[in-house]
């Protein structure tokens, strides 16, 4: 099944991949949070009508999905 060195290399690779995924998720959350903040500001300023609330719902759902693995 492989030497201990092979297993160590595989584990290091898997850890590096997980780190990359977590870093990407952090960046995506920043983007989503900024988009939510902008949506709320535009709504408060009257630039968004209530019929476009679906966009906010999608952003909030995306933010929740990105947070799932953090719990």
C-alpha cells in the first residue's frame, strides 16, 4: 500500500489542498458579505425594489453554505 514516506507525502498534499479550499472559501465569504452589504445599502437608498429580494436570498444562502464547514 506504500511506504510511510509515501503516506506522509499524500497527507501533506491533502492538507495543502484543504488549506487552499479554506482560503478560497474565506475569500468567497468576503465577496458575498460585501455584496450583501451593497444590496442592503442600495435597498435602503431606494435603488432596489422589493421584487428583487430573491438576489439577497441567494446571497444569504450562499453565505450560509460557505459557513457550514466552519461549525
